[in-house]
C-alpha cells in the first residue's frame, strides 16, 4: 500500500513536470509565433512605407516637372506677349451722364475696359451696369478730394476703403484692389497737403495693404480743357499709342466730357488699325510709365 502511494506520488510529479514543461513549451511557441507574426507585420509595414515613399518621390518628381513646364510656358507666353500690342482703355472719375453711351460703344465693339470710379451714391445703377457688362471697376478714391486723401497714408487708405465698401455693397463683388491715384502717382498737388514726401509714404503703404496702382502712358488730353475738341482727343491717343506695345490710355467719364464719348469709336478703330487688341487691367498687367 505504501509502495502504491509512493508510486502514485511519483507519477503525479512526473505528470506535473510534463504539464509544466508542456505549458512552458507552448508559451515559447506562442511567444515565438507572436515574434514571427510581428516580424512579418513589420516587414509588411516596411514594404508599405517603402512603396509610399517611392510614390511620394514619384509625385515630387512629377510636380517638379509640372512646375518646370508651367514656368517654361509662362516664359514663352511672356516672350510672345512682348510682341503683342495691347490697349487698355481706362476711364476716370465716373460714373456720369456719359457712362451709358460709353458702355454702348464698348458693347458694340465687343471691348472690355477699366473704370477707375469715385463714390456717387445716386448713380448706383451705373456701377451695376458696368459690372454686368463685364468691365473692371477699379478704385480712384471715394472723394477724389486732394486736400483730404493726400494728408497722410492713413487718410488715403480710409478714403479708398470707403469706396471699396460702397462698391461691394452696390455690386456684390469684392474689391479688385486696383487703384489709380488722383493726379497720378507722381503728382505734385499732394505736396500742398501732406508735404513733398507724402507720395513716397503713401505708395509703399498702400502696396503693403495689397493694392496695385496703375498710371498711364497715353494721355487723351480730355482733362486739359473743360470740353476738349474731339479731334484733339483722337489724335493724342493714336499718336502716343504708336510708340508702345502696351498702351494704358487715360480718358475721363464725367458729365462735361461728351467729346470723349464722341472720340471713342474713332479711337477704337484707329487702335485696331495699328494692330492693338483690347484688355482690362488686372493686378498682373504691365505697369505703364507715367506721361504728362
């Protein structure tokens, strides 16, 4: 009986030992399985990362080539543009009683122009017509009051912003951020109100605010007289335009300037005969050297 108990105990120990060994072995197998699985997963992830990196490299290479191609096309376009004669018809100080007639002539000739307007709340419908006809509305200050706008950069900006808001409320379109300084960017009248260096302060100040200004290199001379002779206006525009490939033409849209309206069809005809096409001003348009 004692021998049987001892043998039973011995067998029990053997079984226990075997079970412990088996569990340990299984634990090792499971652990190794997990390690193998993790290695496989890591290898798979590495392959995916490699693929992603290769795709990124390929995309960067394609983007670089695309940017290079775009720049090449831009350079070709700019080079060709040098040989294209472009006329920019611009009208200052409107709208006025003449605006509808100007719009009619432009529509008949399928031409778009740039209107550097002031603030005339009673003529709100004319701003809308200019906008609806596809022309560019640009900022010539709300008041066109030299004694106010040229006191300081802050005063100038305030007047410009006032017109921006008025135009946005009237037309529903955001500001073009294109401006023309009353009297031009190198006017001397401003010296009376803000000192001799006021324009040197205003120009960079407004540029930092995101505005681009345009002067002109062709003067119609319609502002040289209360009502300039039509023939003088036509001859001034066509003679000055012959010497340039980029003609930014200054005209005025105020009530007395009926001869400007009368001259417009002949101006358009003469410019076409000189080989000009017509465009509106944008922030990227070439800057004109101011003429007096």
